RNA sequence: CGGGGUGUAGCUCAGCUUGGUAGAGCGCUUGCUUCGGGAGCAAGAGGCCGCAGGUUCAAAUCCUGUCACCCCGACCA
C-alpha cells in the first residue's frame, strides 16, 4: 500500500489519527468514534452509547452483578427523583453535590411565550418541593433503609442498584465524564462499625478483582485523603489505574460512611439487649467510566483493543466470496464454523461470533473490525475451505500478521488463544505502569518528576511523548494545604494511600513529619 | 461565572478581508471495472450559509443584536 503523494519514506499509516503520541486526548475521541462505541448527543454533555459500546457495558454488568450476588447482595431500584429536602439532610453531602444537580421544578408544559419571546411550550404546574435528579442515591435509599431496618435481625442489609445518575459537570468527555452516566451503586447497613468496614474493603476487593481479571487493567487499591473523599463519607477507598498517557484514572470507589447517613436518614435498630443504635452504612460504585478505562489502557493507534473476557464478540468470520462459483459453499462453511464456535464455553458464556457477510470490500471490512477491537478475525475463502483451515489474525498482534490454522485446531485452541490475549494485555498494562512508577524521596525529586504545571500543559498539546510524570510513590503525612499547593503548581493530586500492607516507615517529603507508608501521586482524569 | 473561538451538505471544512444566484473532500445511492488487506472511473441525491433585524439594486460575505456549541480556567466517578 503506497501513497503516491508521499515519498517512499512516509510514516506507517495508522487507522486512528492523530496517534497517541501526537495528541492523546484527540486520539481517545477518535477511538471511541472509530470503534463505534458511542457518540455525542444533541443534549450537551450526554452521550449515546452505541450497540458495540453498550454490549461491552452489558458484559461488565453481567460479571459484576454475579460477583455482587455471590457476596450476598440483592438488586433493587429506587427513584430517579430525590426530594430536595432529602439532599439537605447530610451537610457535607449537600455541599459536595449541590453545584452539579439538575433540578425539576415543574410537572407540566403548556403553550405560552418562551424566554426568547417566541411562542412554544413553557413549564407550568410548579412543584411544591423541587426534585433533584439523583447524582447518587445515599439519601433516598437511606429513607427506605430507615423503614426497613428495625431490629438487629434486619442487618446486615445488602442492596445494589443498577441505574443512571446525573451530575452537571462543566467539562465532559465520552465515557470518562458525562452529564448522565450509567453505574451501579451498592448500599449496605450493618450493626457494627467493624462489619461495615469489612464490607467496604470486601467490595474494594471485588472491584480490584474485576478490573484486573476481567478488564485486564492493573489497579492500586488505596484510601483517599481527606480532600478527595466522598462528600459525607468517613473513609473513601478506591482503585486507581494508570492510563497510557501515565495519568491516573479512578476506576471505582467504596465508602465507609460511618453513622453519618444513618443519623441523617434515621436508620436505627434495636440490638439484642433492646437498646437502640444507629446503623453503620457503606456505599460503593463503578460506572461507564470503566469503558473509558479499558480504552485508555488497551487501545492502540489502530483503534480499540478489547479484553477478550468482556468483548461483545470474540471472533468475526469474514467470508471471502468474490468468486461467484464458490460463494455459496464458502458462506455455508462459515455458517457451520460459527455454529461450532458458539458451542464453546469461554469466560462464563459461549463464544460470541460475528459473521460479517456484508457486501463491502474485504480490506475495508477487516479494518472496521480492527478499529472495533474484536479479539480475533478469521478469513475464510475458497483456498482455506479446500484445506479445511481458516486464516486467523489476533488484535494484539500486527494487522498483517496472519496465520493459517486448521479448522479443528482453531476450534480446539480458541479458548487458550483468548486467555493468552487476556493475560498478555494485563501483563503489558502492568509493565507500563511499573515502568512509569517511581519511588520519590525528596521534594526536589518530586518537582523534577512532574515539572511545573504550565510546562506540562504545553507538552500535552504538542508532543504527548515527552509528558512528564507517572506514579510517584512518596512518603506523605496527609495535609490538605500541601495537596492544594501540589494541585495548583503541578496539577498533581494524591491519588491514594495504598492498602497493600506494604508499610514502611519514613518521613514526609513535604513536611518532614513521620510517615508510615508511601502514597501515590499523579496527574489524573 | 471569567478569557478566547466557531456556527455553510450526514461528517470535516473552504468561501467572508475586496457583496454579484452555493463549493471541496469524505460518506451515501446507481452502474461498470476491480477484488486474499483501507479500490478506480462515471453518474446522482443532498444546504433558506445558527436566528432576528439593518445597510444595499443585490448579503454566506458588511453592521447591530441574539442564541447555540467548542476550547482554556474554577468543579468532578
């Protein structure tokens, strides 16, 4: 494939322009579009999740839902609308979310004159009390919990809901931060502080397990410092992943809420001795942001790369049928191959197959699937059929690197091949994180590692290849003032204080105070 | 809410300075030739130039107003 307009030495072409090196943020948008995962809606800040993206989310849901049920949780559904007064009950909670709430004030439209003087429909029937579109559901679920919990025998109460929420963000990006997004939120109530904390950490573990073993995205489990804590929580735990541009992505959170929401929602129970106590609650969630994490962890300059275990389809069969005399036979052969593949079990379901018999050119077709990130592509033409073999390409290898495999062998090894890709993706992502994680032992080293803010920004827009930083592991005695300064000067935040048990005494590189372990610092999404 | 920018075909944009009946590329439709890795040629469909005023014989173009969106900041899963 040569480009007549360019000299022979022209750079290799990529399916996505710009490349990650050239402009990471724009590359991300282009991958989402080229992979047909989602698109912008006419509604500001909202996205349309397209079938390929939604099917990926459905796989996330299916696997996580099983994990939640296996840990004793039940699904339920609570209203989209939250009375304003509910939100006002928990002081920190209001403060945290008030600035980004969509508020419903009317319940009817009627013909009238709009603000711009034109005739049209105008809101009528003002509500006595405005309703807030849930930015999260602690308060309204708390209201139910207070009714459901009377006795210690009602505890623990382990509930999850799959829902949409709305947070009126200033700046949005597909999957990573949209005004409306899909998520799950777990809400639990317990008799003791200890039990609630065990739950909080158990679900953190579930998230880490899912991220690493299903998304192939290595994560660091840790606790947030005060400034990054969920509004109203006593402790917030998180999983943090490193994206290919070395920025951190918070991929999931689990909160120990203490008795804060039990107080504000009046969740009380009588214990075995007949004395009344407030319950201890937790909440935890992951969202469609995970899809953004998958993209930024695995995708390359040719588009999406899906971890096989969560891919909407594992393999696409592309019949090569441009010779009319063999077209029908090839097609029949492919239908049979698809049927046989669909009997094979993999990662909790059967192999999902796309048989792409569309009447478009083969090269174009193959590239569409490359961009969508399907793990395996197999071409079957008359020559392959004669030899009873398929021509297979893996998405984690070069797009020209194809091998002829006997049909039986292909069927016998496909599970192993997919698992191989799955673990390969994880290993690659982990190696990238480790290569860009540094132990930092002084403030000077820290500043050199991240550079000053303005410098970093100009680098980002021009050549992403020289962006400084990554994960810095430094001793730190938590202090909000220090974090404010780091954010202002370096656009760096304390991502978390890891809970991996690797305690190590030292001194804070900012204050010189004693520190019992290293924290993770990074630029973040 | 501050600072910058942009509204023209489904998408990306040119045209505007210097007014003269609407353009390109991609995509789409049809036909022919191609076809084991992003095809070529030909024909075709598709736009009240964001909206409202004004200037003018004449406005995508100049003027005024307005709305929307985008980017940068403050805020965030």
